[in-house]
């Protein structure tokens, strides 16, 4: 493929930035990648494993002369990074981010960027429960959605080039309004994560059931929750704080529904439960047809566990 | 291996019974397997694919002269099946079940079984989100836990032989009190399922986010919920109705915790959120170490989806 940006600066060297660097290198999309991270240890590891072409010690050095700057830090750290890079950005450069929340990032980052710099916010719906500089791999974005949320008035040329970059790394790129993005993600990601964290916390608290029992018998549904609840705590704290409105709205709907089902259990209303469970089954079918999961009953989990269980 | 039971009767020919039949055949654990199901279509398919050695039309025929009778029907149907088999059981036979709830099954099934028949209730923590006679496979129980809950006074010999059968099919067998089983499962399975069903229902109801958006962007955490929520509706209705007390207890704890996190989001209490999310991460580590899941970030999901996302 052709080089889309002569120099790409990655601010933060975690899972997403590392995977971007490896993917851009594999596909020849960037002339040079320069990276930095706040932690010296992260920079040391990145250097050691050759995660980017050049590791530098400061944000100012990283963005100097960069054609694309990627903010790959937790959402709560975006504003201070934006503030720091502002004076050092090259005119005509594009700045993007990979935060899980978009309205808040636009509000906090936007004002710090100078005229003549293009800000095209984005969010890759890709990740694993691992984090840190060693967690990246070049195929992280393949067949995953990447959502761009350019505010009104964004240079279409800058957006188009960034789209090409993500497509070059294998992503399926979509554009939508930042506010809508935040609501969609509150449903498909943020609220499910909060719920999973909660359930895992409840299990851990329960005196009468030991942690070792919870762990041993986790195949029965709980295991998927622990996977979700193992994600990066800083990132998720920031997600909930910065997507407060949409998350609280969806949580409100969730508890309303949960209470209805809880009442049905208490009252012995089997018909309501059966109808509810039948309806939700159809959605699963849609996801498989959309190619976002496989139909294989064990999802190919290998190793010690030959087949997972979610029965009872 | 040696034949443990000359004739095994399977009542119900779904995922679990079908997998048992295939596993027993592969390992030579049963002299003959006889199966029946209420639905003529299920019996026809079982016959067509040779799921058991012999498909019969009635429960009475199935259990006649059987050394082991396996009740593999939804928990809500156990009592009527027990009532029907009672008069036809061979003296000295063992009856077991594979229901997800144990106290209720003991209370409803036990009284219908004649003196001289051994009742050893059990629950395999194995399954997939698929159901029906075509869903079984012989390795379903390999390295999965099977919990036996023999009531006080159960013949140790009968329990030991049943344990041998499950171990022969590859399961890790544990024994515990029925009431404790129901609480442990309420935590590790029943409540997580109810929560997953609820979240999927909320997503489906939401007017401002389309189903197609939910489906497209499901990789971000929601997908695991849909997998759980795709399980058999009849089975799950019966689980909740028959494990009402433990499920309601755990649900109460869950909403209490959820409200605390919701309040932290509303108040902007990032420290509480961060500490909570850090604690839940450790539990995941325990599950991986216990061999009940793999550490691979994508869990080997293959096909179209090269890497799943649970980021933001």
C-alpha cells in the first residue's frame, strides 16, 4: 500500500497504539512511527521490543513535524495531552484519538488545537482484556468497526485520509454523530461492562460461596463476565465518568427491566420469563449473521478447556 | 473402559442426553442406550442420526429393565416424568438427573421413586447455547465439572458407580449439598444469565439505537451477553422458577452493588470506580489459573472475526 502519512506520532503506547504501529508497519502505511508514553517503563519496553520506529521522552518531541497525531491515552488524560501538544503541532496536521467516548473528547480536546490543524475523532471497536505495550498485535483491527465522529465543518480531505488509514489496517470504517456514538456504545459496551464488573464484585463479596468455588464453576455463564470485568480499570473509570449521561440513561432502563423479571420470578410468572427469553434469542442470530461472532458452540476455545459450558 | 450399566435410559434427547449417549458409546460405558422424548420430531431426528441405540415411544418402555435412568428434561417437567417412571423402574436401578437446580428436583422427584431405587441427583456444568437432538457431541463433558448432590442416606455404591460413569465421560466430579449447589449456581450461572437476558432485552427495546447498530457494534462487550441470552428459554424459565430463593437473594445483592456504582458515576467518584474495577480483575486471573478458560486474548475465535474487541 501507499504511505498515507510521512510521520505518525502515537501518544500512549498501550494495546491500541501498539497494534496501530504494528499494523501500519506491516502494511507500509506510515513513513515513520514515533511514540511516547508517560511511564518510563512503558517507553523502555516499547524500545526493547521495537514497537515503534522511534521512542521519544516527551510529547512535544513526539508531535514535532508529525502529519498524524494519535491520542491513545485514557479519556480522562486527553485534555491535558491536548493542552501539551497544541503549541507543537505542525500546520495542516491531523489529530485523532481512539477514546471510547466521543462527545466529551471533542469538548475537552477541540479547544486546545490551533487553527489549521484537523481534528477527526475516532473509536476503534477492537480490543482485548489485556493492556500495556506488550499486548498489541497487527491484526487487532481486522474486520472490526472503526467509528469516526468528525464534528461539523471538519475538512473532508482529512477525514477521507484517516478513513484510508483505518481501512488499510483492516477496519470497517463508519461515520456518525458523536452523541449518537456515545448512546450506541452505552448500550453495546459501557453498560454491559458496568454490569459485568458488578456481578464479579458480588461473587467476590459473598461469604457463603468461596472464591475458589466461583472460579471452579465459572464455566456456567460467569466466565464471560469475568473476561469483560478484567479490562483496564483506568480506561473504564474514565469511560463511565465521561459518558455519564448515556450510561445512566441505559442503566435506568436496565434496572427497570431487571425489576420486571425479578418480579416475574417472585410471582412465578413463567410465561413472562419464557417470552422474554425467546425474544432475546433472535438477537444472537442477528449477530452471527452479521459476522461479528461464530456459531461454533465452543467458539474454538482451545487448551485445557475443550468445551465451555453455559448450561445451568 | 468397562461397561458400568447394561442398559441406560435417557429421558429427553436434547444437548446433554445426546452428548451423554455419544460419550458413553465412544468410551464403551453402557451396554445399550435407550432414549425417548416427548416430541415425535425429536424422536425421529434421534432415530435418523442414530443418537441412541434404540429410540422408543414411551417413557415406560424406555425405563423398563434399565440399570440407569437419566432424567434430561427441563426442571419443570421432572416431577411429571418421575411420576410416570415410578411404577416401571427395575428394583436396584439408579435414577439421576441433569437439572440445573438440585433442591427443587430432589423435593419433586424423590417422593415418586419406589423403595429400592437409588436417586443420585446430578448437574453437569457443561453446555452450549445450542439445544435439541442435533446439538450433542461426545466431548461435551471433558474437563467440565459434574456436581452430584446425593441426599443423606443415599447408597454410597450407587453414587460411586455414577461418579465412575461421569469420570469415564471425561468430567471432573464433585459432591456437595443440594442447597449449597443452588446458591453457588445462582452466583456463577443463574443470576448472570438473568442479567444477560435483561441487557439484551433493553438493547432490543431502545428506539434511538437500531437493532442493526446493536448487532454491528456488539463486539464491544455486548456479544458475550447475547451468547448467554441465546440459551434455551424453557430450561431457563424453569431454572429461575425452581431456584427462586437463591436467585432473588443474589439479585438483591447485585442491584445493591449496581446502585453503588451508579451513584459513583453520577457523583463523579472515580476513585471508587477504579478500586472496584481493579479488584474484579484479580478474579479473572484466578479463573485462568484454574484452567477454566484460556489466556489468549481472542479465545481462539476463528472465522470472519479475527480478533474480538471489548474495548470501549
